[in-house]
C-alpha cells in the first residue's frame, strides 16, 4: 500500500534577507509556516525557502506584495 505524501507550498527567494522578512511578516500576520532548506526539486539563490500549507497561498501572495518582498518561485511539492 502506497502512502500519499502531503503537499506543501514552498516559496523560494533570491536573498536570505527576503526569506527572513517573509518569516517576520508571516509571524506578524499569524500565518503558519517555517524557513527550510530548499527542496532538491527547486532551486533558489539563497538556499532557503518558506514552507507552509498550500491553502495559505493566496494570503502569502498578498502579504508578499503588500510588504514588497521579492520572491523567486512558489511551488507545491509532496514532501
């Protein structure tokens, strides 16, 4: 029997400071998630990604735009 792996949303960044700014903004807005190493399937300039539930994508996109935080890519991957 094959077990389905959960899908997670990963946001990658060009710089570490953008990743840190995302973490701070998400904490202020009570959006759950965490900074993680970028999964091998993705690439990122700084090697760090924000990982969270895919259902938070609209809120994350809106927050990044509001905070003027530049990101490289958003991708949903199984962990």
